[in-house]
């Protein structure tokens, strides 16, 4: 059995505008100046406390915590009051549906999103939670690039080894996490960080469209 792990933001869904708007609101709510969309793009994938620390390094721990709690309140409001709408990248949902029908693969998620945010995404896609053998989020695991999310997913999948695991993501954090877990690191070129950044962070290969994934899996994973 093999394991394919997906990042969410920048890999399955294009959420940068929504994350940017929520970050702007969070900063302004507590009286701080939002550092802008470019800074926001750079932290997508990290857990919230690490993200706030990186976006606002001159701030105190109390300010970082306040930003986290404010951002969570804004996101919670959205997931409880709005109809789930997500902009999935071309081929993402078709690929998940195709792969989950294979009897030699298990699917998982490893994301900086909250578990609530993942469920919101799955609802938008009409995907059941059990489409994934493991859903690893910043709620219950160490932030990327720590390998805990991948290690937990491999354990949930019955102890699948890194040589039979592929992590798919758009950020350096995903590639570094995969390398730290001795898994295959597959970058995507449509996300929020550059191809050079992905390569320099340890990507074994870069994918330009989901229609390339089956061939890459055949190349990466042991028969």
C-alpha cells in the first residue's frame, strides 16, 4: 500500500485572497498595520502562531497570540455562517476521486489549516471526511516543516514507510517536511512559492498539472 498526502492552500485550493482578507481584518482589528499580501503569501502553510511571528517579527508574544485568536474568530465566523465555496485548482477534485478508487493507494491531508477549515473545504467539494485515511492539521500536530504531520499520517495508514509516501505541496515547508520524514517531496508550480524555492527546499520533482500525477507516482513508489 502507498500513501499520497496533499497540502491544501496553494495545492488543492487557491485561497490566498481569502487568507489575505482575513489577515488584514485580524491585524486591523487589534490596531496593527497588515504587512500586505506578499507577506501573507509567504506564510501560507505554517500554523498560525508561527505565521504571525514571521509576519510581525517586531511584535510581542502577546500580540502574536492576539492575532492568532482574532484570525481564528474571523475564520470561525466564515465556516459557521457562510456557504462553503472554494476555488479548487484545475484537476484537483478529479484527481482525488480517481486516486481514492485505487486499491493500492491511501490518501491523507497535511495542512496548516484548522480541522474545521479542512471540513469546510471538503464540504465545498462534496467529499466525505473518510476519503482521507488521515487529516493532519495545525490543531493537533507540530507546524510544518516539522515532520510530525507526515509521520502521524504514515502511522494512521498502518505504518507505511517514507519510501512509499509522497507529500504534495506548493511551499518550502512541505518539501522540508517531506525530506525530514524520508518521504518523496513533490512540488507544484501553481502555488504560492517559486519553483526555485521548492527545488532549493528539497523537492524531488515539480508538477505543472494534476494530470501528471499518476506517472510521477509510478516513478516514485515501489511496485
